[in-house]
C-alpha cells in the first residue's frame, strides 16, 4: 500500500472540484463531491502507477506530505 496526499480545489465556474496529487505530477481528476473525488483519484492514481510500471519508470513515494500555508498580502 502507498499513501498520497491529494489536493481538492473548488471549481468556481463549473462546480465541484479539481483534484491533484502533488507527488504524482500530471495525475489529475475532478468530481462533483468530495466522495466522488476520492473515488476518482484512487482510480487515477492506480492508472498512473500502472502506466509508470509499464514504461519501466520508478514509482514516486510521498516521503513528507505537502504543507499548505495561507499568506496575507496587501492588495
């Protein structure tokens, strides 16, 4: 088993979320609900890893989860 952090960003124009996996650049999906996003990103990660294996590439591991910090600036 591997564990990956996912980022859900609200899609303000279309609704739902865009989902990315920072440890797997290019692994992106979307969904209408958080539950749907989690289901879809699991499938996306599995397919992404299968593709890496088929190409003989190393499978990235997330050694430290990304951090999200809010920074306030004058606008």
